C-alpha cells in the first residue's frame, strides 16, 4: 500500500514568537504525549489497548488546541457537567477546524 501525502492550507498564520503554555494546556499536552507513547508501545502486545491509548492522545490534543486557540468555551460546558461526551469533542473539532482548516476534522475522523 502506498503512502498518502496530505497537504493542507492553514487558515490562520502561525506566530513566530513562542509564549509559555498555561498550566492547563501543559497538563493536556503531557497527557497527550503520555497516551501517545503508551499507545505506540502497546501496538505489538495489545492492539485494543493501543487503540484506546491513541484515541485518548487525540482527545487530549483536541482539548489543548481548544484552549490554545481560545475556543475553550466549546468544551467548558462539558467541564461544568463534570464529563465530556463524543458530541462535546466533535464540537471542539469543528471549532478548531474553522480556525485551522478542514484537514483537522479529517485527521480527527481518521483517529
């Protein structure tokens, strides 16, 4: 099977100045990286567990991007309920895609 190369156009320009991350964004980034590593490490041993860990990494990425892009209000309602649903994450993905481009929603669908 050949490698598919995906190109995208960014809707908003990236800034060249790096600002420190908020503690909440740092928390979600750490979780995303932890789940990513755990998922990669368990692929050969337990594909179901690997799939769950990799999904959690994608989920944490949506949360941190929503915070970073200033669209956290989409997920804040879920936080008030003290739980998040797939619908809440989908709303977050849609809001992120409006800022970054359709490629983000396509990537989420693959995840």
